[in-house]
């Protein structure tokens, strides 16, 4: 699907305030509320906008510990197989296949260090995983989701 400059401007405004009304968005981009609604509906229907959500403060949901884990697999493992393995671990909040030495990078959230350790052990227990390398986040300096 092709999106034009007005679509990009609407998306940018939604990134700043996903709860903005169609009227407010229209004022910001120079369209009527109904025109903005039609565009947003089209962007949703075509999958350009994949959803709307809430970003919680990790302190509120108790998941204060964040870690990035590089996965090194035995042989060739299909992405759908990694999805199956990692999808079964509730602490996994994001997983990506990557270039470089690691096969994938996983972002974990946990309430406590023992919880994080249990999640790491579940990943390491998968027959397809040869080894992992972890880094615990100390502070978040830039986060595009919060811009």
C-alpha cells in the first residue's frame, strides 16, 4: 500500500498521542475529522497501523528488570521454531532474528533476578539453543516508543 504525506503526518501525530481525537488530528494536519477517520480506518484495514496499545511504566506492572539475550543456535533453526520456543516463555516481550554471530536477540522482563534466571534457563533448555549471552539493562537512555 502507498501512503502519502498526510498519512505520514497522521501517523506521526498518533505516535505522539495515540488517544487524540479525529478532530484534534484533523486540526494538526489540516483535514476534517471525518477525513482523518477515513484515513486512519484505511491505515488499520490495510495493516499499516497494526494496533493501538498502552505502554506501562515497568514499576507499575512489577517487571523492573530488563535483559537482552543473544541466542546462538545449533545448526539452522527456522524462525517459526524460535517463535514457538520463545512464545511459550511469558517473560519474553520481544524476539528478533538478526545478522551477525547470534541467531536471535530476545528482550526479557522480570520482576526479580530469580524470575529472570528461570526465564533464561527455559531458553537454554531448548534443544535448538547452543548458548546465550545476556546483558541486563541499567538505564534506558533513548526509547523511540516514548517520543
